[in-house]
C-alpha cells in the first residue's frame, strides 16, 4: 500500500537481542518526513486504540483509490471508500480502512482536480 503513495523502504531492522524490530519509509527524493512502524517501546502487545488514526498523504486522487484497494487486497477492512468528503473541505478526497491489527488508517489528497 505504501508504494501506491510513492513511498520507498528507507530501512528495516529485524528483531535482534535487546532491540525491537522496526522499519521506515520515505519519498525517494527526501529524507523526511518518515513513516515508522515497530513493536511498542514498552514491550507490551500492540493494541489499537479508540480514536487514534494515522493519515497518509497521497500525491493524487487515483493514488488514494489504489492504496485503499491494495490495503483491502491484503486483508484490511473497509472503513470508507475513496470519495470527496466536503465536510472537511471542498477538495478533500479520502479513504479509510483498518489494518490486520485493527488500527484505523486514512489515505487522502487535498488537491483540486485540474480544470475544476
């Protein structure tokens, strides 16, 4: 799903003694911002919260749809298909899903379509 947003893997560190596994993705032309995932620092079992959500910015509306579909193809569950959501603003185009652990994620684009 991250490749649909133009992100590439910057690093991956598998679990080793006294270290937690984690990985980070970035856009190919910049070092920041970076999207990181890993095991919880406190060593407890990961659990989705009620309310937290990660929103990922897509370069355009077709990328929103592709990322959402990729998430569903890999076992994610639909929380809102790609569409305009004018309650946020006139050009907000977003989609929502949950990952395999139940975390809610959003993929969105804030840009107007050219010519509109």
